[in-house]
């Protein structure tokens, strides 16, 4: 297990989500970054910089912080609910961590995770929607629209990709960590100033106590646990009272660890950088305790076929009435845009 990678992850968390004095040394750089972000966004809003109209509504799901807030679970939830309503849905994502020689890349359930990235493969498997991965969202949208007609595109982590014109913006906030120290990169975790939340169409707060006007609340629930070697399934409660290793290469590993501890597991936590490549050496421990990993990491570990590895599958669950409110707002927006096209 790489102690250096764990140290880097912990250091950035302490700086951005604590009261570390080093943030003030980086404050001038953060102010310059914030100004550049504001000028760039103004350029697209005023038409000085060109944006691409996909010809169908584009729903952007993103955040204004670096790291995991629950965007991908929301994209999965949203795509499945829109399909249930009769919409033909396509999904765009970054393909971060993928090593394909050419982008964008269409993603299927059988795609090579090393080429397309962990989130892209997870989205294709969970939603059964057409998925295209690539850092250029405009090129990705053009490829996605080619094979078959679509009614709507859902873009995972596309809030700052202003070249792709959007019809509806959803910002996801980690309700426990909130906006951290409230500063932009590199002094804090923000990609854009906190005021950006005032301009989105919907704010989904994932767990915690963070509050904002008009927000919708949701949480991640553990749906099932399965073994990567045998495929056997268990309840998380079956691990209660036992010592386990928890390994997570996601944006907010502490959320995963806390969820396991809440179920009375004795957790030895191993946090790795988001999207980190994983090898069998990352799971070599001097004991025989079970090793629990996230669904996003599991798609990178299937080839190991290890009976020690257990994947914890989570689903997004809205608080009563909140999911229905979001879908009603979206339905009205999509219908209005369809009438205006």
C-alpha cells in the first residue's frame, strides 16, 4: 500500500477542509484563479467565446468543489428515472483515468476500464444508456448524437465545461464537508466561487447539514455487498463486529469509511487519490481480514478474482418528496425547451 499516496490525500483534505494556516499563503493565487474563472464564464455568457448547441436538451450534473460529492450516483439515478419517463437518454463523462489513445470513446459494458476510466464503465453498466467518455464535451456530444436519436443528454461533471451549451444545471454538494474553507484553488477546494450556486437550476445536498435556498436533500444508501471472486452476496450487517480493511480511491473516501463504521464494522481505512490505478499489491495486508471497496474501484479490480475483496454497492436515495420535486422541475424545463425548438 502506498503510504505516500495516502499522505497526499490526507494533506489536501486538512488544507481545504480544516483551518490550516497555509491556506493564507495561497490566498493571492486563489484570488487570481477566481478572477480568471469569472472572466471565462462571462465570455461564454456574453457570446465572446463560442458554445455548441447539441440540438437536444443537455442536463449538466456537476459541483463547484474538487473531489467526490455524489455526482455519479445522481447521474445514474437521473438517467434511470428519465428512461422510466420515456426519454431516450445519452450520457457524457470525462473518462478521467482512462488511457485511450483517441478521445472521445464510446463506452459499453464490456469496455476496457484502463482505456475509458472507472466512472465511464460504471455508468455504462448501471444505466444501460449510451455513454461517451472524453475530456472534450463538445466532441463527446457530437459522437453521442451520431448512432441513434436522443431526447436528452446528461453530462457527468460538466458544470465548468461551458463550451457545451446546457439547458439545466444541477450542482451537487457534499452536505458534510460543504464548501470547505470557502476558498478557490489552490488555497481551497472550490473550482468556482460560492456565489455560483445562486445561478444553477437545482442544488442537491448529499447527506450532512449544509443548507442553501431551494436545495433538495439526498443520501447514499448501501444496496448490497458482493464478493469479487465468487459473486456471493452478503448484507453489510454480516460484517458487523468484525475487523475489515476499507480501501477507497474516490474523491471523498471518508464518506465510505464513515458509512462502514456506522454499521459497527471495525474499519482500518486506506485512502488513495481519486481514480488511482489499483494493483494486487494495494490489497496485500498481513492478516486475513475482509477487504471492502467501492463500486467505482471494483470495476478496476475484477481481474484479481480475489475472495478477500467485497464490493459495497450504493444507490442515491432522495428524502421523501425531494426526488419528485426534481423530476417535476426537469419535466417542465424539458417540455418548455421542446416547444421552443
